[in-house]
C-alpha cells in the first residue's frame, strides 16, 4: 500500500477513535475491502491526500448490531465522479467511463467485490463524490459481524 501512495505523490492520513473496541469479522474480507478502497483512492489522486477514518457508532435502535456499528471512511482529493458514474460504480466489470479505464486500468471488479463482502458481513458501502473534488467511500458494519 505504501508504494501506490508514494507512486502518485499522495499523503496518507489515518484517524481513529481511541475507544473503538474489538470488531469480530472476516479478516481476509475486511482487509480486501480496505485495500481496494485505499488503492483506488491512491490511483485516482495525484499530489493529494487520502484519508482513512475509523469510528464507532452506538445506536440503540439497531437490534442487529447491539454493540454498535464500526464506520470506515476513505476520502480522497482525486478526480471525483459524476452522479452517472456513481450509479454504475458497484456493478461488475464497470468503471466510471471508458477514458478512466484507458488511463487508470483495472478490471472494474474491486468495488463490486467490496460491496458484496460488506453485505455478507451485514453492512453496506456507499459513495459520495464530486468531479474535480474527490470521493468518499463509507463502510458501515456491525461490531459483531455475521458469519
């Protein structure tokens, strides 16, 4: 991960809540999701910043998550995406547009797999983005993840 961050002259910042506690999840899936998001953020950002923030959210009204939710947020200052690009982003073999595929490469599977893994673990992944400003991907998972 360090290589791709520096390859595009980006800065990586990591922020986390000191009182996160323990999350029980599939370590391989979780690692893959975070690697996909951080790699994409780095690839689509040049001379910018990629930020990973991890927080815990307690919500008494969510019986499926009695210990609360853990929220991973990956934000970049990269090229961003239009609303149209965001609508197709999590579909297999789909990227923002053909010019993105030509310039940045990739198969268009990383985000589809990431969404599938998040759903398998009882959570979700969403994106907010603006062209020329950057993107924010947010993962919400129960502190105790389903098997």
